[in-house]
C-alpha cells in the first residue's frame, strides 16, 4: 500500500483532515471496530466533513446495515444536532417524512480524543452534486427529473418546518439519492459492488519513510472514500422512481428554543440568505432563500447569485444587481459597496453610470422558456430581502402543485 504523511495540513483527496486526529478532534476508526457494546461493526468509510466522519456499519442486533456518523469530540460538547433530530422526531407532522433521512439510533462513545456523539442513520446513495454527466450527457438533470427532485426537497423541507426547525444548510451536497434496493442488501459483498472495497493507506511521518509511531490519538491507517459512479447509476436508473432525501442537520437550529444565540454559519455563500451573510438572527425564511437557489441550480444548472470562487463581496454584488439596493442596515455595513455602486445603489464605473443585465442564474436553461418563466414567478417570491415577505414552504408547494411539479 502507498503511504501518506500524518503532518500534512492539506486535505488529501477523499480523506478527512488528518491533523484533526488529536484530543478534541476526530475519533480514530479502523475497519472491524465495534461501537455500542459491539452492536455496530465498521465495514467501510462513507464520507467525512468538518464535524466528523461517516462509516458503513453492520448492526449485529437488528441484522441490517446502517450509516454511522461520529462527531468530533470538541464539537460534541456543544453540538445541537442530536437535540434537533430528537425534536424533529417528536414534533414534525404531515407528509414529507419520506424525503428526510431516517435516524435509527443515538449514543455516545468515549475514545482517546474525548467523548463523541454518534448518530446511526439509514444508508443512502451519493449526493445530487455527484458527477451526473456519467448518466446525463448534457451534464444536467432532464427537466421532469429536475422538477421531481425539487418537489421532493420542498416536501421534505415542509416536514422539517412543521417542527419549527431551520435546516440551515440546504445545498446540493446535503441532498442524497435514495434507492430501496440498498436496504435489501444482506452481505458485505452486496455493498462492495457499489461502494467499493475499503482502500487503506498507512500513515508515515512527515519527510521520512518511517511509519508513524503508534499513537492512541491517530488511526494506524486512513480509509479512503471510493468513487461511486455505479451507485449513482443505480439510483438514477429509472427516472420515474428517483427519490432524494434531505440529510445533515449539523447546522440546524430551533429559533424558539434558542439552542444557540445565533445559528452556525456553515452554509455555502451561494445559498446564504442576506440575514445569514450579515450576521442577523435568522429563521425559517433563510431556508426558503436557500431552497430557491437550490431549485434554480437543479433546473437551470447555475446559481442565482454568481461569484468567482464564492467570494462574499461578489455574491452580495450579484444580489444587488439582481434585486436592487440592499436595505439600509446591510447596505452601510457592506464596506466593499463603493467598488461597484454609488450610495443610491446604482452601478458606477469611473464616474459613469452603467446598466448591467441582471445576473439571474448562471446556467443554461434546459426546460424551455415556459418552464423558466413559471419558475421565476415563485423564485421572485422566495428571494425577497425582507424575510417576512418571502413565500412560506406551503406556498412554494402550492405553486408546485398548480404547475405540475409532483413528487412522483
């Protein structure tokens, strides 16, 4: 097996930040490790993020496979994800539950790096941000598939909102494909066919060929996340049966419970509502803004508010070009405004007023003028500067029903 260095501050391809294996950080996991008194046995790695790692496990008691998310120790001390999920399970009502990831179990695990909260969930497919050009040559979802996915996400969000929960991180990577075939698999080999065999690389010391000395804080080897194009093909094999689920409540919060003074700010800048960008308290309407951006990306293939590499000031500039001058409290706190605008919100360059076209979304429309025109009707109601003026999720779904955007 080839080796990697333990001291590198960069993220290796398909592996988590190695230096976060330390007291307070990630829990070191090895294949065949067990958790919760042997109930969960580690089979493979499914993914990772800023807050933890995710593993494919086998439940030896219930005789089924599941996904195990192990949160970093320092995050677990103040983390509200489990509280939010428990609140969701107890208080969410109505339809849409089938478009939200199913949570099986919670427990705590003490390891060399601290106490870790653990969440056991159903096994899902890849995110809709995956390489769909492997399935669709034009690198975009067919319009009917895109409408179905958008409707399912909206119904899932409606279910979340009935519990008063703000998801807070609604974007392409947090919408996972689902196939009922996955839940029918009964052996490790079934999963290897689509998830690949575990790929391991031992750790070495920086600048040497020597294996890292054994340490309780770091794993003996890293497990890489495999390419899952075959799983993507499975989940998208029948356009009439495509099913997605909202996952990852790591940024979720409940405004009425004030679980945090202000919600976390981890959502990608392209999806962030202005109140989130400018640090104001936010609530359910912030999800509506993110949903509008998400739907437009799924349908049109581009962001409503464009920016080079997600630069904050350029996203705000795009907002102003698309929606007009920001409300005063944000306008005067935005220090870079004079790079493009005068104090009336007009775009000036070298003292000359110019009239740019609205950015709109950056993608190439693929559903025909009629589809895009009707989408713009609801989008305009979802991206109002004033959160109180934005459409509710129920209004979004009502519009979808009236325009033939159905979940099935």
